[in-house]
């Protein structure tokens, strides 16, 4: 999921609140990652089962996006 957060990096608890999920659904190892400094856009990883089936009404929230495994290329 992505979160637009003017004013700095949100905490995982802030992200959980915006996403309307329990804090336990957030991936602490992933954390909150700045992906666009100019746009003040952050990425978080959240358990998809915890997300509401309805789209979030909050315009700061986008997603969910796929979290595909990444592996090295093989010859």
C-alpha cells in the first residue's frame, strides 16, 4: 500500500490508522519506506486479509499492490 503523508514519515501505527487495520497487520520488518520524497509518498506492507474489501475513502491511501517475490536471474 502507499500513503501520501505531508509533514514527514508516518509511524506504522499512523499507517495502520489510515488503512483502517490493526497495527498487528502491519509488516514491522518492512517498516515505512519513503518512495517519493517530492511527493511525500511512503510504502508499507500490510496483511491483505486485514484490508477492507471496500476501497478506502481516504485520498492519501492507494493500493493494494502486488508483493511478488524477487529472485536473482539465473543463466
